[in-house]
C-alpha cells in the first residue's frame, strides 16, 4: 500500500511525502524535494562572475577573475555535497529497528540505524523557525514501566499519524 501527499515548503517549492506499508510490521516514510534548478544555479553563477568582472575592471587584477571561478566551483561542490538534501527516508521495522537515510544532491547518502531495543517511541517533528526549516528527529530511550515512588504516572504516546508528524508506538516491554 502506497500513499503520496504533496505539500509546499516556505519558499513555495513542492515537497512529496510517500508512505509505504510493506507489511503490518514494516513501514517507510519518504520525503523528497525537487532537484537543484538550472535557473537558480545560473543566476548565482552569473551574479558572482559579474561582481568579479566589475572588481577586475576597477583593479585590473586577473587574480580576481580566477578567484571568482574557484569560489563558485568549490562553493557549488560543498553545497551539493553537504547541504542540499534531495530525499530523506525513515524505514521502521517493528522487530528490528529504525533506519534513517538522507540522500544529498551529490549522490552521497548518510544512514543511521537505531536498534528497536533502544527505542520506546518515534517522534518526527518538522517545525518552521522564521525563514528556515528546523528538523528535530528524536528518539526516546526505553524507560521501565514502573514509575519511581512519589512520581505521577507518565502519559503514553499512541499511534497518531498526521500530515505533519508521525508518532508511533514502537516497542513496549512488560
């Protein structure tokens, strides 16, 4: 079973959320955004090179043009390799664990795996702070069901998927 929902980010770009259920105990959530557009890449490159050419016309130093080319190339490579994420995937297998994967525009992938024995609940919280998107993905460590003497009973999280958050009861032990 596969569901796909479409959202917009704060800049008006399209975000696609795919939810796949491979079995009752195996679910995958995939958030993807559009690839880097040629228009924005061209605009940034032309701006940097026009500023460099203006400085070259004033100073008549060819090192400025060379520096602009290198700054543009290295800046673009760093942006594609460390900043621009094309897709994020959360794979939840109830009996095994949680795998979080981030795919960058350069092709680099970063994967983190958390064993289910270390997880009590899964909470994905996407929040917008002024002009940027802050991502908080937290795992709650397993806490024994017994409360310390004199402490009130803790509230428990139940399964409540929604368009902006996913909270799933991952593991409980008696």
